[in-house]
């Protein structure tokens, strides 16, 4: 590739062209003319022609470069003795030599200098007149210019190929990033479904066990029915998440971002679920979340779901307060849970500190979901005084 | 040897001596203006040549002119390659260059080659080569090549100025 030839197919015409030219010059050289040919000129000329044929056939590399140099210099030596016929070899070789993109400037200058000196000395020895010398020098200059033009176009081609390769790489990278984002969204949804539904189930079944121990069969039956419903809901959620996973392409993100038409969980539903599980929750403000779009609503509902789920797990005796307020065209929903003196650690997580509630994947998923909205929505979760506060803020487009 | 020729030779030697002295000292290098003087020298040389030698230019003239031009190119490039760089003491972002002893002594190479080639050309019948204009042209070409080589080396040899 360094000599500018691309594949074997595109080389063939150029090889044939050069060989035909060699043939023509050779015939002209050897055909007897009126004045006897100069034997030195003929012999050196044949060497130059052989080298010319050689570099026309040779593949790019050191051999070809050497043959180019031999052909050019031998041709220059033979110019005088062949009445400038062999200037053809000089011109062809210099063009191809200069066109090699990897040849440095000093190499070109040296070769041209050598040829120029040889041509001049040859003309002196042969007592040639000035027009002869000027015309062979003109041929040399022309060859250099044509070679430079060809070299420039080869360098431009190489740069374009490089640019294309880099563009393909960039496209591959962005496709992979989109795929990873897809997977992250799916992981979030699956976590939500499993953690909340199964967590709720565990609590319900604990209660059933306690009621059975106490002999309260009616209460236990009621709890079992509630747990059954929770399990059915959870299964539907899981099916939906898996269905979204099977969808191809970027539509999966869109599907997961918007609420499923059959899933109309609202804040009121979450409050009802929380209370039906036997926990206490107070509500302040508008639970309908008017003025936010469907993607924001989903994010807010999930955030409240996560906060309530964690309140059930780590601070079951405390009252959770859901506050919804609007200020400066933003809606702020916060869930405040008073932290008890000893927070129940998550039994499934090994080595959890006694007083620090562990939120794990739920918080990460929540933060990612709000970031994905891309409209400046934020969510934060942390301790404030003696309470644990989860606060989400979204800009509102609609009027209150 | 006429008085004119003798005075020409002495002037030429004085100029070369001045050039060599300057090359042995650190001097500021401005890439933008480095080619101005060589081009002016070359242009004056060509004009003098055209005035003095027009008419009977022969093969001998052209051949020896080409050879001596190539020699100037080579010597100029070699001087440029032998130049060393350093940051200017007053202005840290400016560059100073110094050709050094080896580079300066290349002038002797050029002078010796020119003397030899001139004698050879004279014996072969050439007259153009011995004109004063040729000296200026060769000087301009060699200084231009030196400046071009130094310019191309500047980014690579940039000193570790802060």
C-alpha cells in the first residue's frame, strides 16, 4: 500500500500500460536508424528498460523502489547516447518514485539532483546544443510535478479512508452505549418489580404466620387474599418487563420509560397498598400529580414506591409522610420517615451497619431514572435531622 | 587577473567572513522573515545574470549553473540541519539559533567547489558561470535552503521553555 497501489485488480491496467511503453521504446531503440546507434547508450538503455519493466510488475516495497532508482539513473545516463529517447524511462520512473507517499523530501531532492547532474554532464560530453539540454530538463521538471500531484491525491485518499474508519468506530461505540443504557433501564424495572412485589409478599406472609399462630383464621385468610393479589400484580409487572426486554432496538427504552397502559399505579394506589400492609402513611398535597407529563409521573411514582418500600423494611413502626407541593413551576414530592432509634437492617445484606438504612440498587435505579428524564429533574435521599427524606423535584410544563 | 576581479574576490571573501562570524554567535530567529533576505539576494543575482550574460548561453553554462545550484542547495540544507536551538534569554518564547563551527565551515566547501567548477567551465568555454550575479544567486539559494530546513525543524527542536 505504501507505493500507492491498492488491490491487484486496479494494478493490472497500469502494469500493462507500462509494459507496452517499455516495448515501444525498446523497439525504437533497437530498430536500426541511419546513423549507427551509440553502443553504450543502447546497453545502458536496455538496462533502464529492464528495470522499468521490473518496477512496473513488482509489488510495493524496497525492491520496487530500488528498481525505480536504477531505471531513472540508467535512463539519464543513456539519454545522450539515444538522442533523448530514454528520457521516457527517466520521466516514468521519476513520476512513480515521487508519487510514493512514504518517500521523504530529501530522497526526492537527491535523486533529482543526481539525474540533473548526469543529464548535464552527458550533454556536455555529447556536445549537445542548449535546446536539447533545456528540453530534457523540462521533462525532468514535468515528471516531478506530475509525481507530486499523484502523491497528494494518494495522501488524500488515505486520509479519507482513515476518517471513514474512525466514523465507523464512533458509530459502533454509540450503538454499544445505547445497548448498555437499554439494559440498565431493563434492570431497573426488573428490580422494581421483584423488590417491591416480593418484599410486600414477605411482609404479608409474615403477618399471616403471626395471625395463624394467634389463631385468627379470618384475619389470616384476608391477608392471604391480599398477598395473592400482590403476587398477581407482581407477576403482571414482571411479564411486562420481560416483554419489553424482548422488543428490538431503541423502542425498548421508550417502552420502559412510559407507563404501560395496563399499569395505572398512582400515588393513591401506593398509599392504599402501604396501609393495607399494615403500615402508617400520611398524605399532604395533591396526589394526582397534575401538570407533569407521563414520563415524570412514572419516575415520581417509582420514587415514592421505593421510599415506602424501604420505610416498611427499615422503619416499620414509623409514620411515613408523603408531601406534594408546587413552587416556581416545579413540583416537589417528598417522603419523610422518622427514623427510630434503632433502624432494622436489611437481613439479606451481609454486614449491614445497625443504624444505617441500606438502599442499594433501589436508590441507584431511582437516580438513573430521574437523570434519564433529561429535563433537570432531581431526586435525593438522605438523612435530615432525625428523619430520612427522599425528595424528588421535576419541572412542570402544564399549569397547576 | 584584473583589479576588478581581485576586488570582487576580496569583497566576496569579506561577506563570507561576516556571515561565518554571525553564524558562530546566537542570533534571534524569526520564521516569518527568515526567507526575506535570501529571496532578495537571489532576485538581484538573477537580474545581474540576465543583464550580463544574455545572448550566447551554452550548454556548458546551464550545466555548470545547475550543478552549482544543487551544491548550494545541499550546503544550505546541511547548514540548516546542523543548527542548534535555544530559548532567547530576554523573551522566553522567542528562539535563538546558532549554526556552529561545522556548519560555518561548510562555506569553505562551497567556495572551493565554486573555484574548481569555475575553472573547469572556463576551460570548456562557458562564461556565464563566472559572473558576479551567479555568486549572489548561489548565496541566496543556500541561505534560503538553510532557512527552510531550520523552519521545518523548529517544532521538533523547540526548547523546553515554560
